[in-house]
C-alpha cells in the first residue's frame, strides 16, 4: 500500500524554562499524529527555545497548526510555525568542524561566518557561548561551527585562512576537515 504524501512544518517554541515544558510540547505533537524529524533545544538566559521539523499527513499537520497556538497560550509560550518541504541537499564533499576560544568583543562571530561564506561553504550548525570574566580576565567567547562545502579542493585554502584569522584575532582555534570520498569531482562536476 502506498504511503500517504508527507507534509512538513517547522515550529519554534520560545518561553521561560521550567520542568516538563519540553515533554508537554512533544506529547502534544505526538497526539496530533506528527513525527519529529529533527529538533534543537537551546537555553538562552532564563528562556528556552525549541525548534522542530515535523512530518505527517495533511490532516496531522493541519491539526497541529490549529491546536498548537492555544496549547502554547496555556503553556505561556510564543509559537511560530511555517510550512516547508523535504529538503533535497546537493552533495557536499567537504565537511569542516571548527572550535574557537577568544576574548569576547563585537563582530567576532560575523568574522567566522564571513570566512565560511567567502569559501562558498554552507553553515549547518553554529553554537556560541560567552563565559564570564574571571578576576582581571576578559570574558571568553567559545564558538563551535560545522560547515559543508561543494568543492573538495577548498579544504587546504580554508584551513590556511582560518589559521590566519585566529592569529589576527589572538584566538585559540582548531579546524578539522573531512573530504567524503563517495563524492568525486571530475572536470569540475560532482559525480
């Protein structure tokens, strides 16, 4: 028997953190017949944000769209929803993982995201956290970043540029580059 067409919905829930809040959201999603395909949770100050990609039948997605706003009101949550479709990713033969620790100041994260953008790399994950200063020390910014790139040959260039940026910013940084052999480039075309 053919599977019914899957529909997709991205949901962001934002509110004050308290025990049981994430369970209440996931229980409601399940009760509507939706599946959580992907999710992220982050604590930001006293708030939490929970982002989910849901899949389900047209009826299940319509049910969550109509019932989640009142449920969010009961739970004192700000809810944002947007319909989407399954993402067909193009092959990305290079994956880069970066960790950076640097004295905090304005525009630092932008400097690193710009580095990856200038190398045509797609940022897949970005986590940053500022740790308070100790006695006589400046606050430290810690960044973790994962990016994917379409050209396997870009690895050497981005490593060199990353180390130059770390030197310029007096940052401690590490970079790990993996070229995926299942994607071969012939005459500039991924096979």
